[in-house]
């Protein structure tokens, strides 16, 4: 298992997807593009040296940072990397961008519990993404629930879905908002469990060939396991699965 800063090489999941893990449970990803690398999420603070070393190991520059959401374990090294990599492009979902400034206001029709785990980021993203937008080979999939503006990213070349915290595989595949009393505590840190269940179903319907998550191992051919996770998510929030 690669740990940021440990000198271990990044784990190759596919031809173009590489996973970096900190503390054995917090993932970020490097995606190879023709012009270099896209970094999806930045892990906790202090991860920048390990991320940059991983890019050197792969022999390509990091051209852009793309965030799934604004929780501390996904944005912690964003400011360091933006400062250390002049000219890097910085992307986040449009709805999630407000949480980078710790603006916790809700839009009309949005409901959910108190938002937790958002440290804020000083760097301002130059690019705001909406559902279906493309960043190189990655297609943004709006998947709110864990946070109001959560985004997943589908690599259209091979069907790899980098799902952020919409799912976790830390101890079996489960969806955000499901009660499990172990890290990453998918109910405690999810904003709206009903919305999270609907987003899990939406992500399943893109029919990913593999599922890469913020916490846990990558799963090949994940559809059957996703179906089970989605069924449990709907059961726990008292909704019918259609």
C-alpha cells in the first residue's frame, strides 16, 4: 500500500489511474492525460511532498487539481500544491466551491444536517464544474449527498469511476449516509442521506467498469456490489428504491 511521503511508488490501478494512500485509508488519485497528470483530491495537510514525488516517479507534471468535495481529508494540501506548482489549473464543482470559503448557506430546496469537516481553502479555483462537464478524459458527475456539491469523475476512456466519498470500500462497499461505526463514518460526515442514496443510484447507472473511492480499495466490475450498497442505503433512509 503506497503511503504519501513514505517513498513507496503510487499504486497503478489501470493504464492511466494511480492511487496514493495516506494513513492506510485516505486516497487521492493521479490520472494520466496526454499533457501530464490530473490530481483528484489532495489528502490531508502535509501530503504535498508525497504527491509531488509520486508525479516524479510517473515521469509527468501535475497539470491540474480536481476536487470531489471540500472535506479536510480531500483539500488539506490544496493550498500547498497551488503555491508550489505555479500555473496549475484548479477545478471544483460549482456548488461545492462555496464550501471552500466556509460559506455554509443552503440554496432553495436544499435541506440537510449541520455541515462538518470543512476547513476552507485560501486558493480560489479558476474553473467551476457542473454535471457533465469534461476535464480532459474525466466527465464530472454531480453526486450530492455526502456534501451539497459532491462530484464524482468518470474516465470515459475505460469506465473508471473516481467516486470520492459517495461510496467507501473501507470495510465492504457502502454508500454515503449509511450507518457504520468505523472510519470514515459515512453517516456522521454525510450531509443528506436521502440525497446520497439517490446519487449512489445515479453513479451506478453510469455503469462503471471499476470503482475508485476516497477510502478503501478500488473494486473491479462493481455493479453487483453497488446494487447491494444502494439497497441498504435506501432501506436505512426509509425510501423505496425505484
